[in-house]
C-alpha cells in the first residue's frame, strides 16, 4: 500500500495561470509552472489529498472487509451447497426406497387381485354348499320324521319283546315246576319229554347249527355228511367221537336207529325217514322254517326240546336285536339296489317269494328282481335277467369251490355286458350256507348283504 507520506499526487487547475500543478513526495507541495501560488491554497490542497487518501484507505479497508465477508458468505454457501448435496443424496436414496416400495406395492396389488379371485371362487363354493346344506337339511328333516316313526315302531317292538321276555320267564318257571314237556312241530308231530334228551341225531346242517348255537351240541351223536358248521365234523367222525348217517336227502333208517336217539330233528328232505322213525316210537320233530320268524320259532322249539330254554331265548333276542340294528341303519339309505341271486346255473334258477332268501335281500336294503315270481324257486331265462337289469348280482360260493363255473366268467355270458351290475363290477360271491340254511346264520347273511348293497352305510 502506498502511504500519503510517501507520495501525494494531485492534479489541479489554476484559473489564474491556467497551468496544472502537481504535488509530489517529501511532504511538500511542489508546484511546477506556478511559482506565485498562495501557500495556503497549497496547504488546503495537501489536506484534501490526505483526506482523500484516508478515505481511500478506509474504503479499501471496508472493501477488504467486504471481500472477507463475501468469502465467508461464499464458504457458507459452499457449506450449504454441501449440505444441499447431502440432502439431495438422501433424497435420491429416499426416492430409490420409495421406488422399491412402489414395486412392492405393485406386487401386493397383484397378490390382492389373486386373493380376490380366490375369494370369488370361495364365495361361489360357499353358495353351492349353502344350497347343498338346504337340500341336506330338508333330507334330514324327512329322515328325522322317519326316525320318529321308526322309533315309535321300535318302542312298540321293545314293548313286545319285554312282554315276550315276561312270557318266557313265566314259561321257564312253569317248566321248572313240571319236567314233563309236550311239544308240537309245524307238521303236527307231538312229542313229550320227561327229562332232557341225551342222544340227539340231526338230519340237516341247519338243525346241527341250531343245536350248537343254544349249547346242546354235546348231546349230538349223529350228523349228516353235509354238516360242517361250526366244526369240521368229518374229523370228529373219523376220530370216533360222532357218527354220520349219510345224506340228508332221504337218509336210511338203519344208521339212525343204530344210534338209539332220544330225539331226532328232521326237515322236509327227510320226511319219509321221520315218519318211519315216529312209527317206531322215536321222538321226532320236523324243524325247517321258511321265513325269519319261523326260524326264530324253530330255535325256541329246539331250546324247549333240549331243556335249553334260557339259551334259546337269549339267542333269539340277540338275533332280533341285530336285525333291528340293520333295518334302523338302513333308514338312512337313499336307494334300493335291484338284486339277482343265482340258485342254479343250468338251467338258470333264482329265489322267489316265500323264501327267506327273498326276505333276507329285502331286510338287507335290496329288491329281489324275482320277488314277483309265481313260484318260490323260479326257473328264469338270461333274457329276463338282462331285461330286469340288476344293480348287484350274488352267486353261491359253493359252486365256485366245486368248479361248476368261475365267477370271473359271468360277465362273458351272452348279452350280460349291458347289465348294470356287470358294468359296475358289482358281482359278488356269498357264503351259500348262510342263505340256504334255516338257522342262526341268517342274521350273518343279512349283515353281509347289507354291507354289499350299502357300503356308504356299513362300509
């Protein structure tokens, strides 16, 4: 910085001499070209120059301060700019995060659309279920009404059973007082006992099953070759623990008489032998029920004849309860399948009305397609079977075991491929002895056939 003490430069104009003047160094006013200028003016001019210099210096100082302030402001602006840049960077990161969130929102919106579509499907399914529930409730109301009616019938039956049990108890008391028992069978044969029979001959498999079922099996001394339940009596005969009287169709008298029986139980297959034995003085009862009720009555008759009244009564009550259980469960059935039962195959023969096979099919929840036949054991044609179109076909297992034919060949019979049972593979073997023997196993037959006809109920 150049100080005023070092150099004072002044430019002026003198009106008197019309010359310029100059102030130079050394603190003196040097006036060149004007020697006659007043010194006071010189001093004034010098003072003014000093003032101007001071003002200039102050202005420079102020200017430097302004510059310094300006630099500070610039620094502040740079700091603010840095802060702004950081804010911008943070804002950019926020924008990136927002963009990610927007992308996630797009994904969620897609998922929401999918969920809404699924909810629409669910609403439709719920509507359908509500419709089905309405139908189900209607069916349940009808079923409840039927159950109410059946319960009334069951109550009546229970009352009858109670009354029946009371009668049985009274009868047992009377029997205990009087050992002498007089019985009459379905053929009108009259038999009187004064003590329990110790030697019994059974002329039919069904009668053998009844005797063992009521606990009188240990009194049997003779059976037919066809008696095979509940034990293999062939082995017993071979071991000498029991004798065989041969066939149950028209058996000979000699082997029966040789056993000296106290009681002979016959059937329609042995009526001639029964008549001859009766004439010889033997106690003979013909036991062969043709309906379920008659079978139950025969069981009670044999129980009385063998002094096994309590056991026979308990068996009958148990059988009746099992039958009632099946019929009660079948109240829930929504269909009645048509059933064909083949008794024989050449010529074709089936079971008709008046047989307990027909009754068993009905109690099992089915409809025998030949229940309207004019005979109990009608001969039928293949065309009739095809025309009646059974839903289920039953065949006796004994024919398969004997090799008469194979059940797998049934669908190959001419024209049978269009039968509903063939198309649905509803062709079954059934234990023949349960169906054709008028004994305790008829209940097993009812339960077995009910399971085949209505697996939705019995499994």
